[in-house]
C-alpha cells in the first residue's frame, strides 16, 4: 500500500492499483461514441459544443477514466460519469446535460471544501452550473476538481485508456410495490 498525499495536504491510505488499459476495441469505441452523439443531439448547438469541450477537458485530466453514459429519458437528461471502472456510481465527476443547461457534478461534493461557495445542492452529490468551457479553468473550479479527484475512494488506473460505456437508466424501472 502506498501513502498518497491529497490536494488538501492530508495523507490518505489509498491503494494504487495497476489496471491494464481498456480492452474496448476501436470499433466498439466508435459505436459507443456514435450512441453518445445520438443521445446528446437533441440539445441546443451551444450545449453540444459545451458538452464536447467538457468531455475533452475531463478526459485530459482523467485519461484512464471510464465514461459511463446514462440517458434519463423521463427527465430529458444525459449524464456522463467519469469513473475508475465501468460502474458510474463510483465516478468522481459527472456532466449532466438537459434542456435546463449543463452542470458539472461532484459525486462526493458534500465532503469537498468550498470556500468560494460554488457548489449547489444539499445531497451528497453537488454541482456547479457550467456557462462555458472556460468554467473548468477558473482557479476555484480547478481546485474543486483536484480535491474531488484526490479524495476519490476508488483509485484510477495509472496507465491505459478508459472505455465509453452506454447505460440506459430509462430502461430500469423500480417496482412500485413488492409482490406478495
């Protein structure tokens, strides 16, 4: 086990795992990317450019992250979670696009220090509204991103490339009542 110093200056006992690069073939990646484009094509052109810019920026920061994409048809939203594995709920950051705009979610946002009071929401996951691609370059936002990555409970691989995985949250239906 290695001791990793976090952005906050504290030490954490995270185990760094060496995970081989993505086994997603080029054809599978192209297919997944085409599905992502289909899911987000319903948004305004300005949102399309913003989503693309955010994905590029976050992939650059987290090259081994898996992009787990969920469509919430009932909400008219698409969420792209940046996760150390193919389980989106273990993701550290997520982009949420809807007709209301684009938001950057911090899945453990409640635990993050936020001296600039940028984070919105009262649940564990907090978010910021993203007005433009330059939002991620703001020092206070970059600090939040760095801190979120440093505090993530599941380590990202040190090498390789994450895959793009499509999950349809709309297809999952929760039962209204238990069968007797």
